[in-house]
C-alpha cells in the first residue's frame, strides 16, 4: 500500500483592534501557514491490517505585527522546517461496496530548525529608541502522534481515496542562538549588542480533517 495525505495545507490571517480612550487604537495582525507532506509505504500483514513507514516534511511559519495610528511598532516572525520519519498501523473493517472503513495509529519524529526575527519601537523614544532580535537553530527535535478514523473509497481494483478525521499531538523543541541590538536613537550606528542561548518548547493538541490516496499493489504469487 503506497500513499500520501493531501490537502493538509493551511494559511491563517486575522486582525484584532483595541481602542483605549485618549490613547488611540492598537491593531494586531497574525498570519501563519503550514504544509504537511506524509508519503507512506505499508505491507499487509493480514487481510485487514497494514504496518508501514512514513516520511514527514513540514515547512511552517508565523508573523505577528502591531500597529498604532497607522505605524508598525512591533513585529515578530518565525519560520521553521521539520523533516523526519515514523511508522503506522492501519486496520480495515468490513465495509459496504467500495467503501472500506479504517482506523489508524501513527507516530513520527525527526529534526527541525527554526529562525526568528523581530523588532520593537519605543513610542516615546525613551529609554531606548529601538530593540531588534534575530535567532536561528539547527538540530531541534519534534515528535507527532495521531489517531485517525475514516473511509477508503475504492476507485478501481488498485486505488482508493482516503477521507479521514483524527486527533494529533505534537511536541517541538529548539535551542538556538539569539542576538539582540539596542539602538538609543534613530541614527545610532553602534548599537549595544548581546547574545544568548534560548530554548523553546512547543506542544499542541489538535483535530484534523484530510484527504489522501492509496495505491494497492498485488504481491508476487
């Protein structure tokens, strides 16, 4: 059984406004994206049960900006890339006609890297005019687990479309070097610079709805 999930691509964009009397309106905007590609290769160990391996490729990113009176005074941006491998177990249940219900458990893990950058302007220019930061990492780790249920719609003897819904849990850890710069004025050419090592840990619980395809190859007799 050779297949891949498709349709697990997302892009989000949202705005929020906060108005404070005698101060003005603050607007924040968040945009994020993610692409997950999971090709798989499985073997039937019985008439209904498949055990297989998967590859995980996942670029992602997020950007948040803050504005006041039409000017952006803060921005935070991050971009990540995960690549790894894992395994799955799928069991098919008796179906009706060309519809085959299934349940699947999977786990995968691998390496990730993360890049971040941003800035913050002090509106009054005191004590600092501007603060910027940037950081990057390599050798981070991630783990994803999922429980999925769905239907395979056969579109011939050897191919089928998967329609599924499931729960997933993910964990990501990165340690990266971060550089900060403090500018005392708009024409400060010698900002105060600092460096530190930052560790981030991220966990996520979520539900997914997706579409995939499978190709069933006949074994040698």
